[in-house]
C-alpha cells in the first residue's frame, strides 16, 4: 500500500478546488541557507495523507517542491552518484543531449527559444551547468491568498539566497476547460491502494507506475535511487538494498513541466476555412465536427466513440459515462474517432492494431500512462499573441522514458502510429518538423476516408524541465545533508 503521508499531494490530487497556481523556478546560491529554507518550508508541504474522519475542511493552500538533477547536486548530492542512480533522461534534462529530438522540441519550439529551462543540465564532463535547480509550486483559492503565501515563502527563499529565475501564474477554468475550449482531465488513471472513488472506465494501475519503490505494470519494483548510508545523519531514509545504502527515491516521483503556448486563433481560422460553404460563410456544425475529429471528443467532453454525429453536453459532463468506452467494439477502424485523433494517440485503450488485440492492447496502453496535473495560463504582457495563452503541462510518472517520452515520441509525433503512414497528432504534434513541413490528418469513414492536409503547428513549447519530487523523508534528508 502506498505510504500516503510520505507522498507529496500532487501525485494523488489535482487540487480542483484551488483555482489559482503560481510556479517559481529557483536557483540555489548557498547550499546551507537553502537547506535552512527547506527545513522551514517542510511543515507546509502538503502530503497525500487522508484527512481524518469527522468535519473535513479542504486546505486553502498547497505547497509542493521538486528538484532538477542540477538542483539535487546544488543541495549536496554527488553528481557522480546522481549519474549512476538516476535515469539518463532525468540526469541530462529535458533540454540536454538528444532529448529535444526525442520530444520533437525543434524549430520554433527548440530549447534555445524557451523562456525557462532551455539550458542543458550537464556538459560532457559531467559538470552541472544549468541554473534551474528547484521548482516551487503554490496553489490557492484566490489571487489574494496566492499573493500572501507567495510573499511568505518567497521572502524566506530570497533570504536563503534562492534566486528567482522565472515565475508563471495559472488559473484553472471553473469548468475544467483548456484554452482550445475542450473539457480537460477526463481520462486519468487511478492508483491501486489510494483511497478514491473509481469512475466507470477508469483504469486502476499499480502504484509503481507513478511512485518509485512499488510494483509496476511489469510486476517489478520501480527502481529507486540510493545514496550512501553515511550521508543520512538523522536516519530518516528507508534502508537500501545494501547495508551501506539508503533509499532516497522511495515514495518519490518524476514530475514533467512544460509550458505549451496554444495558438487558439490559428486553430480557429484553419478549421473555419475547412468548414466554409460556397457562399463564404462558416458551417459551424461542420467546424465543430472537424475539430472533434482532431481531438476525439467534442468540446463538452463527450467522446466521438459514444456520440459520433453531434455533441452531447449531458454525456460530456457525466463523469460516470464520458470515459466509459473502448474503441474496438464499435469503432475499431476509426470511423467514429479517427485512429490518429489526439485522445486515441495518448491512450489507445484496446485499439492498437499491430500485434495487439483487445486486452493485450489495454495492457500495453496502460504501461505508458501518466497522471496529468496541467493548468491553463494567460500571459497578458506577452507581446506575441500566439504566446499569450496555453497549458502548463504537468504530469507525474515513475519512468520518464517509458511513460511521458514514449507517448510524446512514439504516439504523438510518430507519422506511422497504429497503421498510419504520414500523420502526426493534428492538435499537439510537431507537424512543422522537418522545417517547412505541415501536418496530415486522416479521417476514416465509410465508404471513403477524408484527409486533411496542410495542418500548421498549433502548440509550441516555451519552457520546461524534468524534476524529481522527493518524499517527505527525502526532503528532510536533503535539508540536513552535510
């Protein structure tokens, strides 16, 4: 069973009642002062522990903290040990080495154009070079409360020599919609052993898919980074596999943060042109259908597989029905929800055609799931209109390469996904790679299919990073590291 008091809260909750968020990217200048700050903030870091029975009041404020690889080094962990104990993708970072090519972060979305996180984490001689060390996340009920909490924790951080490199605000839409107008966060897996109401159609996955040190979907324990036992002066970490080791990673997770700018006007104009009638006016019903064929759902959240011809708002807002479907029984060929639609790429369910049928496909799909905790943003001061709004994509997983990166590389940006041969994700894919390219989206149909060509890139990366979110015990360990 997951040790909930040890696990930071974002793993098990999306904080739906806390509509306001602020994210601080910080640099450690003085390790001892930063450790003192971490000790002071620790009591405020929310965990996944269940509230006791009786009158329950949801918290008005949530504080979460995680570190980049260079941040862990700045807090005192040996870079050589980090390189051995942590996976390569985390060690070199989202902007390092081959990762931008793996993720499709090229052209206008290349790291050298990012607003935050663009420097590679490590050089070839294993010396940390990135100044992005720490991500502090605050969630509150109002902007006034957000400002109050920020001034408290950021003033303490500044006194501790933590330099603010970048900050980003977010505001959750009250209806849960993202900037393109679609209801978001519908298909989320549940974690086995975490008390929660499981909805129809919701997959319950092993905790090791999202937490280090637990059994995963391969019936193996997800690996945990170890540290020398001698460093744990207060004996707060669990024992490692060897007598001279302590388990630094147990109950931790990897958090992915990406700032994704969404060009809402471009999507609207492109699809409007596809839906123009001979007299030049827009057929709005056809426009809505084409957009739904890109996404796999109507804007209400109703899935095409269950409502193929028109939107069904009642279905869309019904959490007991809007995710309770498989593709194969009624939509194997993609006549309702296209094979290359966004939701079918991100979670193919039972529909993978190559060497997988039904339950096998579900098993394969579930080995690449993530838990998403994204929030919309609006940068009112941003001079470029296409960068003004978008999504702060945030997810947690136990294996960056097998989960997040696999979805991004093998499903979203793969032209040959599931029997297709020149289609990428029409909504979020890097359709402009190589330079000068545009996208194609195949809309299956009977008796004939339809192919949309010339799709521009609607979503651009504006920043990001790979972070390790330690357990509470691991945070205590870092705060006392000699």
